[in-house]
């Protein structure tokens, strides 16, 4: 039975085993997380017969908070992508900013698109756009790869309703609308610094070379594909309206009940907005609206779109639940308090503690979502004891999930393949660019902390 420093060593060994299972033996993160959770529980002070119950409780509690929302969010994003809404948003951004300012257009596009669509899918959908922009503007393809990838991962880690920040907000017990607003505030400068500025710098060191010859051939082949003349084209305003629907519904609840009716909590209108602005209700309303409104713009059958969404959501739900189970085991062992005491012994502030904890898990496990789920499950109950705002601690944890994507991350290989980069270039463009963005996000969280006396919800 491990206690004290022995428990900390056991936790480090557990992370190492998790790393080996996922990287060396190619185990799925869901199975690996459960195996390591059981192993850590058995060597801790938790009675052996209670370990399965602790794991089941952690799994269930995590999905009880965000399970429905993850499923609905993936379905909604699938409909928006299948209907051509993502391409419409990207094209309108480019038109608004102009070709000369295309790096900023791509930054705005990636930040926006990642809200409803997962990182891998969004990058694959938009990768041909950055090929075209690189050819037209003569700007290095590496620059656009950095901007697209960093913008997507920043939003994926910081902006609700993607799974990671959803779980963080839930574990921290904070208002989902408030977390969305401050997450957006933190995400914008992180994308500009880690994506645009760093992307321009690294792009000067990684030239296009011969790689664009293949790109041109791919774009020409794509242009020759026959379009269905009977296929309706979605208007741009509708793409934005659908994207904004769940966000507006969620924020309406926050504004009405926390600002407009703060002195009249029992007003009927407040109850109405509490229902339609609830995170699950807002996404359900948006999915139903998408099923009716977007169907004319989709080539596939609705059932096909649904099936693709279900295929994607199943594993995400399992991994999210398993991350919560692992975090619950860590919490029950008392390891969370030990780690906090250890790191505070080094005079590490709470916000940096959350960032470092999530960053270590992000680098070692390869999944931003798992890192955020595990870290927030461990540190969430300790936010009050740490004497820090739960919103700010949650944002610091989310910032830690952004950078240091390594070859154990599927996103690393998506950027590598579709960004036409070598492994070394991928590390320079993607891994280090994400780290710069994550540190920038942490700096923004500290700025919000310094101004917390003047900002609502902090």
C-alpha cells in the first residue's frame, strides 16, 4: 500500500506505464486509462474491493455532466460540415479580410470553425484552402499550417462546447456561459501569438520548395470534380446563424439570469431561459434545427450523417469517461492533495500548477481532452483550498492542454500529413507553436486574475 512520497512515485510510474501502453503497444487510450486506474487504485490505500466502484463512479459522474453534450455537439458539427457550412465560413472570412491579410483571415476561421467541429476533422476540411492561399499569396505553406492548426487547437482546448473545456467547466462548478466568454478572451491572443506571429517567423525558415508542386496537382484534380447541379448551395448568413445558435442560447441564459434578473431569480422569463439556455437543451435545439434546416444542402442522407457522428462520438465518450475514472482514483487516493502540497512547497502558484499539471499529461498522453478531464477532476475539488477563482483555474488547466503535441498524438500526424511537413518540421511548426500559444493563454489568464476585481464572474 503506497502512501506519501511513495504514492507520488507510484503515480509517476502509472503515467509512464500509460505512456508505454499508448505509444509502444498502440493500446487505445480508453483501455489503457482503465488498466492504469485499476492498477493505481490497487496499490493505494483504497480497499481493493472498492476500486471498481470508484472507477465506475468517476466514469459515470464525468459523463453525467457532459456526456449528452458531447454527443449532441458532435452531431451538430457533423451536420454543419456535411452541409458545406464550414467552407462558407472560411470563404467569407477570406473575403472580409482580403488576400493580403489572409493569415488573419485563417486565424479567425480556425478559431470559429473549431467551436463546433473537432480538430482532426476541421483541419482535414480546410487543408486545401491553405494550399490555395500559399500559392496565391507566396507565403510559406508552413505559416498557414501553423495558423490553422494552432487556431483549431486553441479553440478546441479553451472554448465551449468542445469536450475538454466542457468537462473543465463542469468539474470547476462554474457557469458555462461565463467560461465561454473568458475562454474566448483568452483564445484570441493565444491564436494570434502562437499562430500568426510564430507562424510567420517559422514560415521564413521553412520554405515551400517542391512540396507545392504536388499541392497544385491536387488542387487541379479537385477543381475538375463535377459538382451536382441539383445540389443547393448554403447561403453564408445561414452558416453563421447555425454556428451561433447554440452559443446564443447558452449565453442568453447567462445574461438573463445573472445580469438582467439578478434581483428577481424567480421570474418566469428567467425560468424559460434557464431551460432553453441549459447546455444540453441548447445543443438539442440546435441539432433539431440543423436536421430540418441543413438537410437540403447535404448530399448524404440524414441517417448517414448521423451514423458518422455516432461513430465519432462513441470513442470520445469512452475516453472522456475513462479519463474521469482515472482522475477519480487519483482523487480518492489523496494524491491530488499530495501533489498540490508538493508543488506549493516549491512556491508554485495555483494557476501555474494547473497549467503544468495539464501540460505534463498533454505531452505524455497525447490527448488534450484526456489531459483536461484528468487534471480538472483532480484539481477541481481543491480550487477553494487553493484560494483561486474556479474560472481562472479552469482556464489555466485548459491552457495547459494546448501545446507540446508529440508523435503520440493523432493530431500530430494529421498536421504532418495534410500540412506536407516532415516530422522535424511538424515539431517546429505544430508542437512548439502550440506551446507558445499555451504560454500566451496562461499569461492572459494571469492578466484576467490581476483585473478580477473589475470583472464579473471571477
